[in-house]
């Protein structure tokens, strides 16, 4: 089975636009994006958005956690 492309929305504005499209193996799971010394967490709530010629699930920012040492 192949991964799904998803669009990350919200979270730190410093996340580059080119990294806002990520891959995830399941739309039911949260996406954990490593950014600096933290993980930014994103979840899908059923929304979709047009990105170029694709219709991608929108994953909205939910929280930040520190990376354990």
C-alpha cells in the first residue's frame, strides 16, 4: 500500500512552504513533523484542499512536544 500526500496547516510560520506537503501511511494517524528541538503534531479532521492539480487531506496543527534526549 502506498503513502498518502497530506497538507500541513498551522503550526510555526517558519516551516518552509516546500515542506508543508508530507507523506503518511494512514489518514487515521496523526503526523509528527520534526522541527528544531520539537515535534509539531498535526491531525486530519475531514477537510481537503486543492494543491496544484491534487486534492489533499488537510492536517491542522494540534500541539508541540519536546524531543526527548
